[in-house]
C-alpha cells in the first residue's frame, strides 16, 4: 500500500488512475455497460437536438450553400475510389481542370466515410446527412469516453459530451459537415492517453498487444480528423501537442523531479518521489514520434495537390479578411436564433445579431461547472484540469484573430496584436485559413472537459442531508446538471431544404442524365449553367448545379471552391450580365456547346427579354429542351445550344496575319475576361499575350503571359475603360478596325 500511495501522490491523482490498480478485466467489464448506455443516450440526444434531421435523411439538405458543395465532392471521391483510386480528386468541373476537388479544404476523410453509403444507395444526400448526424452523436460519445477516463465519472462524461456536441459553436456548424466532424480528434487523444498511461503502477512493460492497438488507433483517428477538414489538422496538432508536453513534463513526474534536483533541497525526502523511468519515457517518446511521422506520411499525399494549387494560383487569405471573420468578446454572448434564450437575452438585453460564424456562447451552466472544476483542481491537485483550461484559453485567444476587435466583423479594432498573426506569418498553410472564429472549437473542447471535472467534483461532495455515500445525491446532481446544459443549449427546428435525388430529382437534371440528352449532347461537350451565382464573390458559387451534375458528369465551366482557378473570378463577374452579346462572345470563345439557363434567377426582366431575343430567329442560342421551374411555374429552366457566329470577328481575323503577336489588353485589377476570350474567336494561328494568367489559355489558342516592356505587332483594347493604348506604344493613328458592337478596337503597330 505504501508503494501505491507514493505513486498516487507523485502523479495526477484522478479517480481513473486509482481505478487502474484493479485488474484489467474488471475495469473493462465495468465499463462496457456504461459505454453502451452512453452511446444510446447521445444517439437519442442527437435525434432531439437535430430534429427534423432524423426523418429527412434521404432527400433534404440543410441549405443549398455549403452542404451540396461538400456532397458532390464526397460523391466523386466515392466513385473515384472504385474507378480511379490513384486520382480521387478527379471530376469534370472547373473545366479545363480535371482534379478541382483539390481546390478546397481537405474532404477526403468524409469521402472515405460516406463511400459505402454512396456505393449502396447512390444517394449523396443520405451520405451527407448520416455523417452529419453521426458527427453530433459521436462528438458527445467521444467526449464522454475521454472525460469518464479522466474523472472516473459516468455523469461527468455525459455533461461534458452535451457541452461538446451541442454547444452553439458546434450547433451553428450544422451545415458545415467538415466542421461538425470534430469527434475524431477526441478519439485520437483518448487512445493516445490509453497508450501512454501504464495500466499497472510500477510496471515497465507497457507494450502489450492492446497498447499497440492504442497507438495504431491514435494514428488512424488523427489522420482521419486531418483529412476531414484542414482546420482540424491545426486544432488537433495543438491539442495533441499540449497533451504530450503535459504528459512528459508533469504526468511522468519529470518536472517535479527536475525541480527538486535543481534546488538540491536535502530537506525533502527524494525517496518519496518516484524517479522517472527514463527507459520507458524514451521508448514512449520514440514511438509517439514515429507514429506522428507515419501520420504525416499518410496525410501528405492528400495535402500536396491542394498545396500545389495554392502556390500556382497564389492563394492566401488577407489579414483583413481573417479579421472580418474573427470572433470578438461579444461573440461569447451570441447563440442560435432558434434558442429559447436568443430573443429575451441576446436580442432583448444585449441587442446583438447572430450568425453561424459568430456563435460562441459557452453557456452559463458550463462556465459555472468549469469554475467548480477549478476549485476541485486546486483542492485535489488535478494538474490535468489545467491542461484543458489552457487548451480552452488557447482556442479563445486564437478565435479573436490577428488583432483584438471589440465587436464582430472587425468593428471597433483596438490594434492589440494577438498570437494568431504570428502563426499566420510563420506556420505553413496557416495563411489559407479564413475564419479564425472557428478556433472556438478548441475553446469549447477544453471548456467541456473542465465542466466534466466540475461535475465530478460537485458530485463527490457529501451533503449533510445525504443518507449515505452511495445514495441518490450523486446521480441526481449529475443528471440534473446535464438537464440544465441541455435546456440552455436546446434550439430545435434546424433548417432543411428539399433536395430530391434519383427519380425524384428535378426534371431538368433527370433529362440531362437520361438517354434523350445523350443523343443531343455529347459526353465531352462543354456546358455552362447560368446564372453562375448572385453572391458578391465567386467562392462556392451555385454548388447545387454541381450536386445534380454528378449524374450526367459532363465537363462544365462551373465550379465551387475556396481556391479559385486563375480567371474563373473574371468569368463569374462577366456572366453577371448574361445574356448581353459580349457574354455570348465569351461563351463561344471558350468553346461552350450548351448553356443551361434558370430564367427565374436572371437579374431582371430585361435579361429575360434579351434571352428571348437571342433564342429567336437570327439569335445565337437555340432552345433544345425546356422545363417548368419547380420553384415557380412562371419561369423555365432551358437547355440552349450555342450557335457559333463565324462573321462576328472575321474582319479581325483577316487583318491579323498568321504568326503575328497580338496583345489582349486588360489589367490585373479589372473583372473582365472579354479580350482574353477573343483569341478563341479570331483563330489559333497567332501568338496571343495578356497581362494576367488564366486556366483558359488552352481553350482560346494558347494565350501567354505578357512580359514587361514587351512589344506587339497588334493589340486589342476596350473602346472605353481598361488600360490606355498609349501606355503600350499605340496611338489613334494605329486603329485599323473595331467590332460591330463597338466594344473593342484593333490596333496595328506601324
């Protein structure tokens, strides 16, 4: 007993560690029924908190923004695993790219997990919803598993699991599947802890079969989490890194032993402090380092394509954008607008608006329990509590972004720099993160564990009115606290957008995927679906088009990603004025054969009138098939064939001899693609140059990037706006022609 007491005094004396003295089979047998009960509890809690998701798994998505964007990528990853496993990013969108899934954050893990459902049912909506449901379910269960191990308390794990799974931060990510899938990092940490901890105090041979399984599962879940979302790769690196520092410095007794050694205080009985087992710690450090190296090797093949595109297209978030998406102190008061607390407290008292990327309300009950955990940590000397408090504070500070703002959206800046700015400048890939508020995940993770410790501490107190230690007090208190957490966070009525698939899909997409369309539209005919989007920026533009295009899988100029291919933003802005004649020039110049138009979404009645004109006699569009708009029968969804107009730029082609150098004038700061695409209309037998790069170069005759001070024989300038011809050595006397619509002017150097 003396040896056992010495061990417990020198280590983190949690209940779980005292239980570890029991034989392994007894501990495992005692934990199994509780594990199944916790799993069932969180399944039922998820049904309630995410209602009506459980009855709308098959044909509903949360909305038509990020959910279909993730779903179509999962669909192609699943298909590629069967058809082309060496290129799981292959898809026909963002033409002429062939692997545009790599333009987004990592989604490979979600694709792997959803693949069996997609293979069996062909329904990516179902796969998305099942993973979404499972993320909330397993977030609660994984946190229960961790906190029960750390505290030995079933009820403390329940409370912590509710906080972690259903906090406003996680609840608000309901439509962001990559960010709801936060459970894998908790499983990873749990199995790392089980690997590192010695099941029998005093033994030096922890390398049994099940310990190897612990290390293997740590690597598996670490890799799975990193491949589910790029943000979580950084989150779990911080979490695991903090725990490893704690374990080797504190949990092992190394820090305490080193402090005594440095002080050389002979008054202390060094025999009472167990000397660190250097051999065992060295083995553990080496194996964990090897496991980390293996995890990195497994992750890299999936990360490198995205890093290549980031470098190729110069992708980097600006600090101003990160600041806009940063949290602020007032974010801690923002919760879901469906919450019963929202109107009386947030809107009524604090007069705050809310949004998905602003919700970070931690809960009064949660904060109170974390404070109780602090008291317990001080009284009972639980250093592991301080580890998770540190994780929570780290997440909170990083969520505030590069500099402290006193209000969301970057309002009321203080100019006080924060650690996020240093990470942005020093850590590879960190500058690709846009929403620093998402570091609130670490804040809620650490706070959930601290709340679990608080629950265990309060339940361990013995009130005077309790009849006996094993009476009703402890379970009543724990489940009463769990009920308060659930009540505070409950926000029913999550949004659900009908997204029917298969035989119930919209008629337009059933036709495009059917045999009749295959007789009209070739498998390699380039399509463009319009309007491309109505948002101010082209990021994640109309992903619902791509979601339904999974069935016909024809090449499309449309795309949806965070890393935009060079030139796509220009195309997006140009198409806002469709069907103006200039937009039809661009469409023809890029080689588009068919255009799918949703007339209800066109900007104004004038656009619809111009579309009818272009589809009439002498127009440049020919209607192939039309369908009633399922949302409003007054409008149509029409498939048009693009009718080339060989006379449109015939005069330019006659005036520019083959082999001539032609400058397609524009500036890097403009949102125009028009002059660039004229190369595809004039003809390929010339040498074209432009001041900006574009992925469409091969489609329009091989446009090259113009070099400084380079001279050209011919140049095409906008008639109004754009760069001045004089800046490139051309004068009004050099004008030789202009197009029929007087949009551009052709110059020839004399």
